[in-house]
């Protein structure tokens, strides 16, 4: 994705109040891109590009729009396949549906309509998978690069967990790699026990994508 396309997704997220608000969405975007950059330095994201980083940022802005009052009001218009998802997965499904509907109906003058097939696939599957570790693949939406989608969605899930209480406490993440594991060291402004636990819980998809065990640890007194 390019910057104009990311901005177009952000404007759409604004229409939905970002779901849980602008502060949370932007905090998740900051954390996710920080994780992306650190994994890239460690050589763990071969083949991923700056365009993919922008796609991750766009997904962060829009990931919770399915939880907004507007999205809930639109729930009656969801297609049958969306209504079949479990309630715990529903806001990711609703974000997926809202963004896809806008891509498909945008005029050619709006950047979101010009996503290429891979960008579209990565953005939509990031949204679909961020709320659940189940790797749903829809017949109506091709999954063009499973590895990239797992990596981006996995990063988003961890970043979302690190602000799972919407308290904006986490300020920095360090990542250390050994042969079979990654350790994410979390530095925060105040104790972030719940955020660290939630990130650990949501690290499953990234662990799978990297074939590494992941340990999320709070650095006390940092």
C-alpha cells in the first residue's frame, strides 16, 4: 500500500470512531510497526516490504471498527457467511466486511479502490484474523499469500494485546532471538501485567508464522 491508500483506510476508520477510539488504534499502529521493524532487523521478515508495513498500519487503524455502534447498526446487512461466525470473532468479521464493501464500491478517485490483489488480500485477512487465531479462508475472497498474511495478522494480534486494556501504558518493546524462541521485553509507563498476559495469549499466530516460541515479559523498573 502507499501512503494515500493508508490515509483512505484511516479516514474510513474515523467514520466508525476507530471502534474503540483513535488513541487505541494509533497506539496499536505504533506498537505493531515497532514490532515489524525489530523483526525485520533480526532477519525474520524476508520478502516483506515497506508496502507491507503500510498495509499493517492501515489494518491497525481499522481493526476495531466492527465494534463501533455504527457497525453494530449495520449488522443486519451482513451476508449469511458473516453471521455464521462465533460472537467472539464477530468484530473482526464486521471490520473485514466494512472495508471490503468500501473497496468494492469506492469510485476510482478514492485511493482505497486502487489496491492491487495482494494488498487487498493482506489487508482483509489481517482484519479477519486479528480477533481470532482461527485461520478462516473465505471462498469469496482469495488468500494470495498465507505466510505474509499470518505474519502481519500475528503482529497486529500481539500489538492489540499490548494495549488490550486501552490504557496506553506500553512505551517500548525490545525483541531478542535465540535458536528456537523470541523474547519480547515490554517497557511501560505503569505496571502492564494485564497487557503482557493478553499479548502472550495473542502471540499464537505470530509464533506459528515464525516457527518460534514467543515469550512476552514485562521489564520491571524500566
